[in-house]
C-alpha cells in the first residue's frame, strides 16, 4: 500500500468512525447473526495477490459489521461496559502508527516514562496513597495472575521459581469472586482444591470472620495460606468486600492481599464513593480497568503494587540480548508482568485523562450512578419486580416475582430477559444470586443519557407485562 493510499483511506476511516459514533444507536445493539454466518462469507484460503483497500473495506461493511455487537451503543446495559471515547481512539491510532514496542526503556523511553507518570496520576485519582507503583497490564485477569504469582513467590521465599511448587499453598476469596481468580489459581499452580471460596453476608460481601477462621484452620492443618483476594464491585451484584478488615487479617497472618476493583475502581474517582477503597492502603496489589468504565478502549488494565521489588523478582529474567547500558537507572516494564513485548497503552490513557480532565470523568461516572439510582427506584416502585442486591454504583440486580416457586421464577425470568433483548434496542445480561436467576442492568456506557435509560425501562416494563400475561 502506498503512503498516499494510506492517507486517503485513513481520512475516510476517521470519517467512518466519527459517523459511527454519531449513529451507533441506530444499530441493533446485539448482532443478530447465527453461529457460522460470518465464516460462511469468508474464503477458506488467503488471497494470493494483494487487494485494494476499497475492496477490503467493502467487505468490512458487508461481512464484518453485521457480526458486530455494539458495545458503544447507548442501549448497552449488559455485563460491564467496555467504553471507548474519541480521545482514546485517537491515542490508539497513534500507538498503532508508531508501532513502538515498549519491552524495555530503551525501546521507547517515552512509552516507559509516560506509563510511570500516567499511572501515578491514576493512583492519585482513585485515592491510593503514595508508595504504590503502577504498571499497565492487558486485562484484570492478567493482573490477578501476576498477584497470585507474586504471592506464591513471597510465600515460598521465591523457591517456587527455583524448584517448582511444593507445599500446598492456599488462596482465599469470597464465593462471589470473578472467574478470573479461579483461572489464575489454576494457571499459577495452586490447584483448584486449594482455593477457598468463602461465604458472603446479606450484601454479598466477604465475611472477615469466616476468612480468619479458614486461615487458622488451614494453618493448623499444615497448609500455607498465600493469597487473599477481595473484590470491590463483584461482577454478579457489585458487592464491596470490607478491605480494611480483610487487610488487617492478612497483615496479622502474613498473607498477600490482592484487591480486584476491575469495574468499580473507576467509581473511586468520586470523593463520595471513595469509601469503596477504604483500607486499600493495606493491599499488596490492586487492579482496576480503565478499559471498563473509564472510556479508555480495550485493553488497558491498571495494576498497582506496594512493593515493585517482589513483582520484579517474580518475573525478572536477564538474557544478554535484552541488557542495556541504562538498566540500573530506569524502569524496564518487561519485568513487571508476564509478557516481554508491550504495547504503548499509556498513550491512549494520557489522551483520555487530558481530554476529559478529572472533573469530566467524574461528571460522567456520577451521572451513570444517578441513572442507575433511577432504575433502582423504578424497580422498587413496581410490585411486579424484586430488587435482589443493594445498589451502590451503576449495577441494578432484579427479577420479576409474582410469587410462584423458585424454579418457576427462574424460568419466568429467563423468558423475561429473552423478551427484553428480542428487539436488540437494548442489551441486558443475567447472573444468579443465591441460586436465583437475576437480571442485571448496568449503566456505564459513555453515550448513555437519561432518555436512553427511560426508553430502556419502557422496554423492560413492556416485556414484564408480556411474559407475565403469557
Ligand atoms: C470483578 C471483575 N474482575 C475481573 C474481571 C476480568 O476483567 P478482564 O476482562 O480485564 O480480565 C471482570 C470482568 O468483568 C470483573 O467484573
């Protein structure tokens, strides 16, 4: 492709994305395709000769676009958001254009130093005390795996790295912890049987006394507790584990304390919501995802550690070909995580924070939480519905309840959710809470305004009437 062709196509693509931002709400939020529909339209073998961008782009519009589920749609109330924003896309565009790979400081000093500074901005923005150092990981799953690996090494005096895992090490979290914790436990070699999933209280938060009991029981049995994971904003209900009490127990028993605030961490931008991180200063590590609620397009996960030395000792490796003359003076982020090669993700984060300013981001998050509060009020005001969890942030958990038995309610609510999503004007997803089929309504998409939430509630309310009649 010649540079002038790139220039022409590039301008067209920026126009296309700007139009997409303007018109995203006109698309069906959820792709309507059946499994295999996209593959059917793609040739099974690669083209022998290069093709023009016009032809490629035509296929993007006709083959790819129908198979896109529109996460940036204002009717996105599913899972958690994975927001982008114009500033973030522009930053990502430059990252791709530069094509810099930031494995060590020398391979792009600006990438390393911007990452250090921007993560310290983020640390301040969510109220973490000075002394925590940040690094960008691709996802919270990876950050949690890094925490588990660091915890493993700390618990074994770095012997696992040398000789492999020996004594049964144990890991603790609430039964509401995200599935990435269990995945990390498997990958890090702890073994699923050594993962204790502890009961939660009426707000779905971990009960500190149960944690301490479990730690003592395991220690008495000769096991080695290595890591406790607390969640701020659980995926199913948005529950906030009591960090201070958990942190104090971890200190007392000498166990690594990891905090997963993947989604809810963004809410700590708001002074009135900072309580969610009360006690986070006791953590050894904490992750939150600007790629969820903080308008920085996927992927960008902020991982903070109190002692970078442990993280680095867990991961460092020094082949001759990676040594540089400045290693003693700089941060080489290749040793702060699993991968060697690193994308320049800090650029889009820098663009986002500068473009919105802290106040701009706060205003968006505050508005989302207000809108979720409206949904909660509507649920509570309508006798057909039952609220199933407290609403502290942007997630409302509810179901239809007309008094039939639990199996019947599960079946009713399954049909209810199918009906809500049938027209693809909005998209909601489900979970189970205490075994009950639960509809989740998450407000957090950048483009969502009050009118969208009101329109969504009309869809929900109409669907409720229809399934209750049928
Ligand atoms: C609480 C929590 N932790 C971790 C994750 C995993 O996030 P990621 O996709 O960044 O690995 C999620 C995803 O929704 C989550 O809700």
